[in-house]
C-alpha cells in the first residue's frame, strides 16, 4: 500500500511540474529559443522584452498581433531586421503564454 501511495504521489508531482513548466512564460521563452535574439532589458538582434512590452502596453490588439508575429515572423515593427517565424515545434499555446509573459514585463 505504501508503495502504491508513493507511486501515485510521484506521478502527481511529475505531472504538476510539467504543467507548471508549460505555463511559465519565461521558461518557454528560453526553451523555444526566443532568447537567441531577445534579452529582457537590452536590444540585441531583436528588441528587448521591456521595449516590446512598452510599445504594446496600451494596444488592445497587442496579444493577437504578437501571437501572429511570433508564429509567422515579420519585420518593420522595430527596424529592418526581420523576425523569423517560430519553429513548428512551438505550440500555439506556448506562443500565447510567451506573449502574455512579455506583455506583463515592466
């Protein structure tokens, strides 16, 4: 009986950790490779996360615009350097979580 409880507890904690990790925008940002071109506070290849959040802070359509831009790529919002589309291995749910995290930065 104790072994069964331990197995169930371990499985529950593993699932909980996985769910938590997939809902963590910053972890998804790093895992998805966004940090190759973006940093929190400094412009590198792409704009900083703080610059993105500031630009879109009053834009009611920001979430949908940014989700579309991350999924499909684009250029012109922060200069001439085009942003490549997200890898097909990055889910739409993950992109939405990343965008939510970006927009909450101050």
